[in-house]
C-alpha cells in the first residue's frame, strides 16, 4: 500500500468565505476541481494518534503549525484576522483562528520534535 498524501476537509456554513480566506489571507496555492470547488496545497503535514480521556468521544483535530506563533499572529492581525488567546501546553503554544465562513482552525508552535523533515 502506498499512501501519497493527506486530504483534510473543513466543513462550514459558508465554504466560499473560507476558500477566499485560505486563498487570499493564508496565500495557499490551489486548483479548481470544478464548479468552484477549490482544493488547496497544504504545507508538509504530520499525523498523530492520541488516546481519548474516559469521557471523551473519538474525534479529529486540525492544526496549522508555525515556527513563531506571535509573529504569525501579528502577520494575521495585519490582514484583519483575530486569533484566540494563546494557551500553553506541554506540546506547544496554541491559539485558534475564527474562519470567516464558520468554524475554527487551530494554530500552534510546537515544543516537541516534529516529523516534517523526514
């Protein structure tokens, strides 16, 4: 079996607004799969598996990673994007971005070794 990539989907109330955000604010390159369905090239990715707490249902989370969270937040603020309050965890400094079409997207600066260069 050969896995060739990872395809993530953000479901929201207004996909066009989120597509514009990904294209115009984050500057992600894209292809049109037809009828305005844009698919964006993502930065290198990692995939992890974690155990849930006893009262927690299995779920998925999506985070963008950066080298300098404060600088990235400042850059986003210059583009009119507000981020949530930063929280510190053992594994990283974390915030989230409110997406204009609905939903949020995690953003963090890892404190752990990453697999991005493998």
